[in-house]
């Protein structure tokens, strides 16, 4: 366990970081919850943004999901995939990502192996706080110089083409660049899985606060009493179990950006306290009476319609107007279909590397159904689909699921609706076999019609995609009464 700091006469809220590289993002990977929590709290108060993972699987998922840390602090001894093997996989994802190893085992052979595998440093537990900070300063010094050079030479940030490949996303980036030098609040709206956190991080990276912390809080993930202590902290003795003072996320985000995800789930009482922070840049910790001043830019996101919640009285109107200074609406993936091929290619490449699986090429028929699928889970759903294809090395399950789920009830033909009404009126007089035959015929007609539409009525291509002969397809087209548009 890390050694505790000696009592300091410094004020509770950091006014100047004693780290030379504040604002960088660290990923702490350790199966010991106490170590993870300790390092996260300590490093956030030193000016760093921190993500944590309790095992290799979670750490690799964060890296693949775009966590994009500047340095990884990685435990050597972990259950499942060990630290040294995790180090290797990290560098398969990003060969230039610096990794600092932590371990209670100080064997020379382990240290040598870690360095041979690409670790930049190796620290033994227990460690001194000064030792951690000195190591991070040394590791990140070059990145700090590069970041400062970029800040001075250009206010634009070059993002991965995957994120900004479509017109809608490029328009959003343009909006973020226009307000980059201001501290106005940003309200991001969009369905689940469209990429709201990516936009929030981009707004931070484009701003003059980019070297300061970016702190994310999911307002839907915690009960409201716990959310309040998470946001604003508490004083010793504020409630049972409060054995010491705890700094909240607003303090951790001082001089940086706080991202409040799912803001629509926040209770009215917390909404009032958030409004105070936006108006006065001050709040009190739970159980305290001293005002804490912070300098924080607020970015919020929601998949709910806050205007409707205001009308219903479940969201404060004054808070809504405070948050909705710059409104960024992210269209669903079904309205950004030009991005699908780029995203598919990106996910195929990413998960092939991550799972050490051979690169697969999707069939033409799957590309076609992906282009027509509505994606209720948006980019996240597409990501999970490609992940399953890579892991299972088979696309058939995904193809079947999409084609079945794409049967839109609103598209059911009037003939089938008439047939259902006939079954109800005759009270079961029609044989079950006949019911099944007609239902199958209608499903077949609908499927053939969709494939023909996709191929612009290229019957040879449609026959190949459907896995039937050209002659059979012509017979089925006639039997189903299909005609080209």
C-alpha cells in the first residue's frame, strides 16, 4: 500500500500544481481497489485526469475505446492476464504509449523483463508520492513540450479521421472550434451510443484548458445522495463512514473541464446546487459551511429532451438556460450512414489487433444490410457487432440478427394485416399449416424485396446474396408479386 502523506499546511484546494505536467491523462491499472482509488484521488489533485481499471481486460477495453491516456501505471502482479503480458498487448495497440510498472516484487529479472518489453520505468510498492510525481514528470516532459508547442502554433486539433469522417461530425467540430476560447457551457444531446463523450473530450482538448484535468461524472450511475458527495465532496463526520475530508469531482476538475453525462437524471436538489456553481463558481462540501471556489468549465450531455422535462417540472428551467448556451445535437448513426464503412474498417482493424485474430473481410451482403439497418444502439452497437465478428470469426450470426430485427412493423404489407384479421374473425378455423405457409411467404417476399432494393434490382447480384440460383429468384419474384419501382 502506498505510504500516507504527511500533514501539510497547504490549502485544501490546489492553487498551483507541483507537477510539471498537469492536465495529462493517466490510466491506473491495478487489481487492488485501495491502490487504484488512492492513486486516482492523489493524481487528480495534482492536476492529472485519471482513468482506472481493475484488470487487463478492462484496461485494454479502455484503450481500444478511445481513452487515449498519456501514460499507463500498470501493476505487475494481477489475476488473469499478468502485467508483463498486458504491457505487450498495450504496445500492440499503441507502441509509443509510455508504461510505468508497479510491483511489490522487486526481482531484478522481472525489472529487466519489463524494460525489455518496453516499460519506461519500474517502481516498487510501497512508494513515496514524490517518487510517483518525479517519475511522471520525467516520462511526460517531452509530451509537455510538444503540447505547449502545438498550443502556441495552432488552436486547431487534428483528430482521427474516423471520428470526423462525416459532414455532420465535421460541422460539430467546427462549432467546437468556434467556442474553443470561451468558457461557455455546452449541452450535448443525442441518443445512447452516438459519441457524446467523444464530443465532450474534443471540446476540452480544443480549449486553453487542455493541459488541465478532464473529469467525467455519469449522473445516472449513482444514487443522488452518493452523486452529491461525488460531485462536491464532504467533510469529516458529515455522515456515518465519513472518516475524513473527501474532495469532490468539481475540485478535481479545477482549472479544467467537468463532463456531466446523463444530466437529465440529476435530482432537483442537486440541480439547485449545480446552478449555484454555474452562477457563482462556489459550493459547499456536504457537512461543511465554508465556500469552496472553483474555476471549471461545464460540459453536459443527455439523451433525454430537457425542454420536455422543463415543461413537466422535473428539470429546472433556470438551470436549463444556463446549460444550453451552446447546443450540440449529434445525429444518430442512421442519419450518418456515410460514416459506417469508415467505422467498420476502424473497428475491424482495432479488434483484430486486440484479440490477436486474423483480419476478416465482411461479405458484400453484410455491408448491404449494415447500410440499411437502423442501429438503435448507434456507434456503440456497430462496435459491438464488429467485435463479435472478430472474436467468433463468423459474420453469420450478426447477419441473421440484423435481417430479423430489420423487419419493421410499420412495413408489414396490407395483405398480411388482412390475413391476420381473417384469422381472428374465423376464430381458428384456418389450419395452422396454412397460417405458417402464408406467414413464411410474406417474410420471404419482404426479404427478397429489401435485397432487390439494395442491389437496384440487379437480379444476378441479389440471387448471389440470397444464396439461390438466378432462375429460382425469378420464380420467387413472380410468385411474390414483386415488381421493380
